[in-house]
């Protein structure tokens, strides 16, 4: 299956990754806006970390560009300015965990194949 992920061009980390000072201001801003756990549930609140398959190798993603664009609505320009891209991966469906909310997925990144990246956001 195809999974869409927002990740930093140089590091591969997502925009919520707290140990990278390169985009600290942006991370703090998006975390402040995405702090409503009912709208933007964290992995542990979305049933992902409690799934039997889950390991630290699982990273966040989306089943569609529509879902990704909804999640990051209003942040497209800032994502680009902070060197984030949309990475498109192919991964076996058995290596994907769907969140209970239906808004996000987690996938086994080391077992996924990067197909391409896109540096334009439409959100």
C-alpha cells in the first residue's frame, strides 16, 4: 500500500520530533496548535502504541494526500520553509497500523520503500 509521510529533507524526522533545533520555532508552533488530542491524537491515544505490531521503527503517515493535507492544513508554506517534504512510501499492508481515529497510520519505516518525495504542499 502507499503511505504519505511529512519528513525533514535532511534528517527524515517528522515535524513533531523534539530533538532537532533546526526547526524548533516551527515545531513549537505546530505543537501548540495541534494540542487538541481529540482532533490530532497522539499515537498512544490513537491505539497505535498498544498494537501488537508496534515497535519504535513505526513512523507516522497517512493513507491519502487528502488526509495529510487535512492534518497539516494551513502549514504548507511553513513546512516547505523548514525543509519538509512529502515522502511517498510503498509498504506491505501487514506492516501498517491504522489509528483508531481513522486519521493517521503508523508504518514500519525500515521495511518500506521510498518511491519519491514531493516538495510542494497543497495544505
